[in-house]
C-alpha cells in the first residue's frame, strides 16, 4: 500500500485566486493514489475571497486558518505539526504557483522509499512555460553563496550539476 502523503500549501492575501486553479488541477492528475494524499492549505492571513476560492475548487482540502501572515515557514509548520501528529509518512511542501507533472508525487515517494537515509528531496523545477531548468536543487559554494543547480539549461540535456 502506498504511504500517506500530506501535500502542504500556504497562501496569503489573494495568492490562491491567482494561482491555485492550475496547481490544483495538476494535483488532481497525479498518478499517485488520490486516497493516500491529503491536501492541507494554510490560509496565512489570506483574504476571505481567496479562502472561499480554495474551498470551491478543493472542498476536501483541510484548511488551516491563521488570522495574520506569520511567514512561509511558520505557515508550513502549522500544517506539518498536524500531519506528523496524524502519522503521515511523507510531507510535500508546494507553492501554489507550480504545475506538477503527473508523475511528480509518485516519483518523489519512490525516490524517498529508495533512500530512507535522505530526509529532504526536491524535484526538478522548470521555469514556467519553458523547457528550461529553474532548479535541480541548491548548491552552496565554498565561499558561502548558493545557486540553483542547472539554472537555465534545457531539462532534456544531461546536467553535470547533479551527482
């Protein structure tokens, strides 16, 4: 049986109205079993219209209402605590302005299952509407600055930035 996955999104002000529809449609199209996935949406000081929009598109989503914006990390942490208390095996934090490939969640879970010693995974992120890479994960230079591995390269080409 597939593990239980909590998908966590945080929104603020009218962010959901601008981005949630396309993201939610891509979640609904996942190969990963829908009955093993729960969507948590944290309204981080979000406007009432934005919260209602989430409800209209995803009535089964578990909304967590925070009366004021406490920041991205704090918003995620509110849902993470609940998901861990309820025994979810995997947590996936997403921004609402992403569109997932239909294989995304299944591939992340399969990769995590193969590497139980790894606790944080990131998928390949493309620049919206292109075949160009936004990030293959962040790298830290020995001088302390970070950069996105693979940035700007075509995603179909091999990338030496990834081990």
